[in-house]
């Protein structure tokens, strides 16, 4: 973590033909530079290395197929601790051949397995059909089964002489169609048969006990075996078409029991043989997949790196000789030596005879912003960047957020017990972070907590501190050092008697009586206030004033940080025309309010507290120029308040018009002066040593505006500058009032947290303690469980989230807008470790 972003430079990389791949690979391993696109007008399909990228995409497709098959077989893919390097270009074809050969082998085995499974399913269905249709036939004799039902047919009258029906005399032949259909289609199937065949069919069906899988959809569903009896070939064709429409699986129906028995015996043998073949196929397929799983992770990483390298090479341009690739990169100045070392290492790996090199070039473009962070500071940096990435070389709020953010959270969340629980939870995540990273949980909520483990740890530790200040632990106070208040002195000095205690429900300790108040509690609030009836009034006054003090200090610190931006960007006029008016306006009004709070605390004691005036009334009278009838807080108060108010009012026109008028003078009236001063410097330098290079250094020392000089070609618009400055002035002046009031949320949320904790204790734990019998110990166990659950869910999670969001708002709106613009572009280096993987997103790795 640094005070401001790293210094960046624009550099050209000259990558010699033959070593460009290895050089980019080395840069990807180190993650030093961000590449710029030198071919913005060229489409993605017209670039030089499109064929190589297509080859990598083809390998990704094969790897996706391979990983899905491995996942189906429930085989774990071992992952290496160290990421494999990108393969050299000559090995790319070898990897491609291995993957294609493996895909063909797996596809063929999978296709054969699918055929075997379909054959097995057909044979199983045929077996069920034969067994169930036998019950249809043998449930009663054929004459008994069919005769009575033929009454539904229109011409089924039986001839008494010959014993044959009318349909038989016409030459119609009785036929059977049998098969299986899904259970959900049976009703519609039966209705369609009746409507189309006009009742010339008999449908018998029974549900199969065993659930069968559909190989096309993979769903397991119930099936029904049916047997359709019909007269005539024409009806038979209609029944056949209806079965095809409903995707029925039809199987031949045997003519007699002997044929049925032979078919069943043959089916049992074939099913047994198919099961053996499928078992051997599964074993072979698993062996192939296990062998492929050993290299799958390496292949995935290598293909990802290869594709990224060729994508970067497409951003480069070729020189006129077509023997060298030229790339432009943003690089931290401190990493230039490492950049040169990486190019030298890549040149040694490649076949180039000339080494690649780097050349730093000047640029007027705004560089990206790089703020280095570690695992501890990353969370706090994320909080700042959620508001906006800082401008290049702008002061970063992140180092101060490490302290101020958890402190403001703890002011609202202050409880010793809750802080200990939060700290222990965060400490557990910190100590087990290596194991948690290896698990790679897909639970988004859990990963949010895990990534912010150091923030939670700091918030818990600061909550312990503020809990000790408030002397609040699960709504109870700790009497560590002994109270500074004594009840005995009230009896000793005859202020109280036994009759006083018996006749009064409430008694007041008088600190003016000798011996009643021996002095303040050594650390935090005296525990006796936990028993006092007026505890809430006392704490409200204390926390409200504390919130104002903390808020004014926090905002003033933000204004002070803006001066470092003005000085760094050589805008010295902004120090006088922006920083000083803003600071004086804030200090003269709200800084004076803090002064009155501290003065009242120090100047008035218990003896003369009744004479202490109201700070709020005095602050209001300061603006309306009244208050002669009110008792002054200190001598000469009215004159000082008028003086401070006049200074604050005078700061507003300076803040509104100072910068626009100065820039207007600099653009119009100050040109001649700058030319004369520049001529004098050139003449003086040439007389001394004939050097002209030092002119620029003296320009910087004179404080010329770097931003203005960079924007010199643009036309100066006074109205535009004045409008922006008017908006800034209104926002700052009104914001000082609203932002100071906004810090009162520290008091409000602290009060809400303390009251919720007290209510939870009174309504849950106190009920458990009231049971004094032996059963009370057993009853206390579920009561404590309920208390713990409500404490975690309401006071820790919900209240913690509320305090977190309010602390976040105080930093973004009240603190950072005083000096932090947040309109920069983040530095995104070419780093293999930061590249997303489509397989990880799909859950295949």
C-alpha cells in the first residue's frame, strides 16, 4: 500500500522474429505490463495470428468435451501446485494431435456404449412386454377373453350353424400390436385409438413395475405395456400410425406360448451378454478417462496461456522489414529492470539471433493507475475502488481507510462481546485461509465474507476497543477498576436515611457531596451508569457530541489531503484559492462547534453544571447575530463568533471566483508576463552554462500548472470553468452542513445497537435466569441457544451489515469527495494468473 499510485511510463517492445512467443510468455508469468492495441482499425478476423487462436479454441472445445466426460464418470482432476509454463510453439501440434486422438477414441467408445445401452433397453422392454402380455392372454381363455368384448363391434353376430362371426366370413383376420408407451401418454393414446378406429380395437395395458430410463433425455420415467387387438389390415395400419405418432416402442407379439418361451430364453442370454460387454466397456472407458484426467489440468492451463499469448501478439504491429514485432506497453517505472530481464530470458529461449529490447517513449496520454496491495490491504483497496479508481498519481484514501473504516464501524457497533465473536470468526478465516483457497467454494456469500476476512478482523478488534470505551458487553457493564461513585457517602453525610430509601423508588447521587464521586473511571464509562435510570440521556449526549467531533476531524483530514494533490500536480494556485477557503470555512464554523463542545466539557463541573448554556442555542445565535440575552459560554464570545462568521462568508466568493479568474488571467493577461519571465530565464541560463535543459526544471519550481499546459491546445472556456466551480462551491458549502449532520448516524446506530442488545437480553436470557428450580438449569440450555442464534443473526449479521454500509457511505460521500476524484483507469497487467477460465466458470474444474 502506498500513499499514491505508482509512477508509470509508456514503453516500446521490439520483439525479434522467432522469440516473440517466448518473450510474451515470460511477461505473462510476471504480470508486469499492460499492452495497448496498435491495430484498432483491424478486425479480429483479419489479424496475423487468427489461425493460431482458432487452433487454441478447437483445443478448448476438445478439452470441454473431455472434462464433461470426466465429470460424468465422477473422476477427480488433480491440480498441480505450480502452474505449468506455456508450451513452445513446436509442441502445440503435438498437444493438438493428442487431444484429437483422445477425442476420437472417447467418441467411438461412447458411441458404442450408447448403442449397447439402447440394445439393452430394447431387450429389457421386450422382456417386460412378453411377461406382461402373457398375463393378458392367460388371464382367461381366448374365447372368454375376446368373445364378450366383440359385442362392441358392429358386425360381430355369430352364425349358429357355422360358429363364425360376420367379420370372419368377410375374410378379416384378428391381429395384435404390442409395445411400451410412457405413462403420461396413455390416456391420450387410448382416446385417439377409440376415435380413429371407431371401436374396432381392444386395448389392454398394465404399468411396468420397474422404472426405465430414456436414453435421449436421460430422464427416468414409468412406462406402460399395452396389447392392441384389431380386425383387418386397414385398422392395423391406422393403429400402427397412431403408435408411431405417440413414439411407442413396438415389439413383435408371439403367436403361441412355445414361441414366447423361446424368445424369453433368448432375451435372457442376450441381456446377460450385453451386461458383460457394457461392464468391460465401462472399465476401459474409465481407464482412458483416468489417464486423461492426469494431464487435463496441464492441458487446460497450457491452452489458456497459448491463446492469451497469441491474442497479445495480435495487438502488436510489424515493422517495415517484417522481421520484428513492435508492442506498446504501460509499465511501472520500478519494474523496467524486470521487464528487460524478462525480454532477455525470452530471447534466450527463442531462436532469434538478435535479442529483444525495450525503449521508453514519451506520451501525453493519461497512464493507468496502479496501487500495489497485499492480502491484508486488498479488501480496503476494494472498498475505495468500488467508489471509483483513483486518477493517476492521485492521493489514495486506502492507507487511511485501514484505520478510519473499522473505527467508524466500531463506533456504531461498539460491544465487547459482539466484537470478540466477530474477531474470533475472522481470525479462524485468516488462520485457515490456505485450506479455504484450495476448496474453491462456489458459494458467493461465503466467498464475500472470506475475501473480506481482514476487514472483519479489524472491525472486530476496533469493536472490542469501543465496547470497552462504552463499557458494554451483551448490554451489561464490566466493573474492572471499581466505580468512582459511592452510595455510602450519602448516608455518611446524612443526605440519605433508611426512611429515605424506604419512601423513594428512585434516588439521586449528588456528586457535590464529599466522597460521592471520587473521580472518573480509568477507562471508558463508569459501570454505575448501567444501573441509572437516566443512563440513556447521559449516553445520548455523550455519543451525539462525540459523533460531531469525529465527523469534523474526519472531514478536515480529507480537506488537508487535497493539498497534497494540488502540490503534486503543481497547482499552487489551488492551495490558495481552493484548499485554504475550504479549510477556513469548515474550521470557522464546525471547527468552532467542536471547540465549544470541548470547552463546555472542560469549563463546567458538577457544581456549576446547572449554569452551563446550550451549545446548540449559541451555534444558532452565531448565524442570526443574536444572543445578547443568553449567558455567554466564555468572555468575548460574541466578537469571536462574528469574526469567524465573517471569515467563513468571505471564503465563499474566493472559492467561487478565485480559480476561474486566475485561469482567465493566466490564459489572457498572463501570457506576456510568462514570455518575459521565460526570456529572462533563458538569458540567465545561457550566460551561466549555455544549457537550456534546466529551463524546464525552473518552470516546475515556479509552479506552472502542469494540467493547464497539457490542455493548452484546447480552447479556454471561462463560462464552463465558472459553472463547474459554482457547482463545487455550492456542493462544498452545503455539504459541510449536511455531512456534519450525516455523522450523527454514528450516534443513532450506536444507540440502536445498544438498545437491541438490551432488549434481547431482557426478553430472552433474563427469562431463563428467573427459573430458580432445578429444572431451570435444563431450561437455560434452549434459552441460551435461542439467545445465541438471535445474537448472531440480528446483532452480528444484520446490525453488522447496517453499520458496514453506513461506514461505507461516510467514507465515500463525506470523506473521499473532499480530495478524491476517482475517475482514473485501473492498470490491468497481462498476467496469466488473472486470466479467467471458461472451465472454472462452468464448474468443470
